[in-house]
C-alpha cells in the first residue's frame, strides 16, 4: 500500500509537496487537473520535468481526476472526451494508472433501466478510451447522507449511494479496467459492513481513508466535520485495511480529512509528519 500525499499545508506548491512528501516516506501523489494545476505547471515546464519531479522524490502518480464528469451529457460529453485525450497522454507518460470519476448518488426520479443504461454506456465508452492508454477507471460513489444538500431538494431518490449499488454499476459496465474508490465515510454512511468489503476483491481500487467521529450517526453525518484522524474515531480501520490487503489490494491510501485548518496552516514539515506518523501506524498493523 502507498500512503498518498494529502492534507499538506496549502502554502506548498506541487514541487514542494513532492519534495517534502518524498523525504517523509509518502509514496504517491495525485496532481490537480480540473483545478488547472497540471496545465499551469506545463506552461513553464515540460512533461519530462514533471516526470523527473515525481521520480527524484520516489513518488508515483496516484489516481487523477481530469474529467469528464457524469453530469456532462450528449455533445458536451463527447467534447469533454476529446479534450481529455492530451491530458491522458501526459498521465500515462507519468506512469499513472487510475482515472477517477464520480457517480450520481441520487436522482430527481426513481432510477429505472433507462438511467442505469445511460450511465453505463457513458462510463463504458470512457473506460474503453482509457484502456488505450493503459489506464483504469475508478468510480467514487457518495453516501446517502449527502443526497439532498449537494444535488438539490428534488434529487432525493437513491441512485449509486452505497457499496452494493456501486458494485452493480461496475458489473453492468463490464470492463476489466473499471473499479472503485472506497471512501470510509461513504462506505459507512451507505450501511456497509467490513465483511462486505470482500465483494470488491479483484477490482481496481483506491482508498479515501480516515476515521469517523465518535457519536456520528448515518442519518445526520457531516461529510466534513465528522471526518477525524485515524484512531480518534469509531471505525476499525485496521480491520478495514486488513480485509482489502488480504484480498490483494496494494494501492493508494489517501488521507482525506477535507480541510482541517490546523493541518492546512501547519508548519510545512510538522503537518505532513503528523499525517505520516498516524497513517503509517494504522497501515503497519493491517
């Protein structure tokens, strides 16, 4: 398993994150594409410069989110697919292996076969494109606790909002390079158990990893405030990792605490060291 650079102080640019992360023993890092980070870097550097920045710090490229998103449809979807190709070439040249994409957790009506087929056909097309570059497509589903607040009050019918529905989507897409991003909050809020993690055996996987605040309940969980450092909450994270590891997982483990200010404003080295120490302790026990 590779501990991924995340929650580093916001003052650090890409090269600083790679240098500090590499020195502290982090093993992978993503690079921002939708926010323009990769494009800005390549305005003044070549792809070889970016490749060397990763290599000299012994950092591999974790999953990247270059677009498109499921909300894009019709001609816009096709245009986004065309636009993403040059970025995929760069990602592949950097040694990247996974491309992330989101899935709709809820819908304005009860999803029927039409909606499932609509989503499957889009993702299958994207997965087949990614296969040309040796890349996998990992889907991140969101838990039902997020349904109405971020999709509007009318979008209240569950779609892909738990592990079983996400696995059903992967099965329907039916391509060997399609898997999941398992996020602890969305796994837990969707009502899944540790034993159900075995269902993801053999799929391409990445983890968004953290603990959940003691006392949080699924119906009212807050996706930002209820994420805490491993060991501070109520989830058996060692067992979570142990199950996936036994089933062959050896991928990226992303500390995704979603913006605690004490980490974002911490000393450039002390903040990352705190994350490293806490996370490696859990990973070494699995």
